[in-house]
C-alpha cells in the first residue's frame, strides 16, 4: 500500500493523471503480450514435439558414460538437459530428484544449485527477442549455452 500511495503522491506533485497513465501502460502491456503469444506458442509446441519424439531419453542414454565419468548423478541429468528449455519442466525434474534421492542428498543439493543459478535460456530469448522483434540472434544462443555449461561445471565443483 505504501508504494501505491507514493505513486499517487508523485502523480499529484507532478500533476499527472495517474489513472490515465496506468491505463496507457496497461494497454501497452496487453499489446506486448499479444505480440509475444505466437513466439511462446511455437516454443511450447517445439518442446512438446521434442518430448514426444523420445529424444530426451535417447540423449540420457548416450550421455550416461560422460555424465557418470563427470560424477553427475543419474537423477540430475534430466534436469541439466531440460533447464535451458522450460522452467516448469525443470521444476518437475528437480522435484523428482528430491523424491527419489532426498533433499539433502548430493543429487538434491546439485539440483538446488542448478535451479537457483541457471536460466531457461530458450524461453528468455523467445520473450526478449519477440518483444524487441529481433529475428536473428547471432551468437547469442551459443554464448548463452556456453554460459550454462560453465554454470553446470561450477555447480559440479561446488557440490562435489
């Protein structure tokens, strides 16, 4: 309530019609949301198609020797793969780690650090690129994924 009061007080002091400014901003926000909807729908469709194709399970099998050698618990590997794609999917993967391994287990700590220190790269890029109407992201995806890989490496080092 204090913040709202300060906003109205500032509006009175600057002789600004706060309600009109609010309506104008809300209208812009609604238009931005409507403009982003196709990009978000396309991204969600691609995630659904990816999961339906069975590719994540195949990747888990292919990556198992590497993740085992790096000391990544099997329960955490799905989280590592899904975190750049979707927040809700990675939250479900983390909950599965907690359910199967325990919250205070090494896998549970690793999952917690991963969730807190990483971002849903493709969702974020979809939203920001869609809002700015950027059609080409030269190097942005590669740089983001390299940063994510560095974060996973640091997570392994911190929780080892």
